[in-house]
């Protein structure tokens, strides 16, 4: 089954809008990667300053290929203007999907 990677980003209040705009401007940077299955940026509602960046992948190899290719290039400048990071900290969590369910049809 798939694997899930959750990047936990600590984002000060004054940087929230910057972070969300940067993720919005990244259109297509992960969606076209081999083995990519899903992305969500989760904004905290209360009690924390941590955003969750949820991605799901076919397998660890697909994730690593993206990390060493498109993601690495994007974080090294990738031809764009370098910006001060919006997050003050980051932790990567890794999970294997062992069960899943979707809405019932009909």
C-alpha cells in the first residue's frame, strides 16, 4: 500500500499568509511526479502554530525520487528568487497506509 509523509511546519502568526501563498504558487511542482497520489496543506485552527503538509506516495522510492529531483531543485532556488523560510522549524513524519476507506457509493 501507499506511504504518507507529513511535514510538520512551525509557522509564526505573521508568516502564515506568506506560507500559504508560497504553497499556492507551487502549482504542479509535485502533482506531475511519478508515484505521487495526494497533497494537502492543513492550517491549524486552534492551540498550535504547526501546519501539516500531507503527501501520499505509491512507495518510498517514489518519494525519494521526488526529494532528490524536483523538490531539491525548488529548495535550492530552482531559477526563482530565494526567500527567507516562512517556517521556523520542520519535522518529517512517515507512515505506511495499512487501512483506508472512502465514502460509500449509492
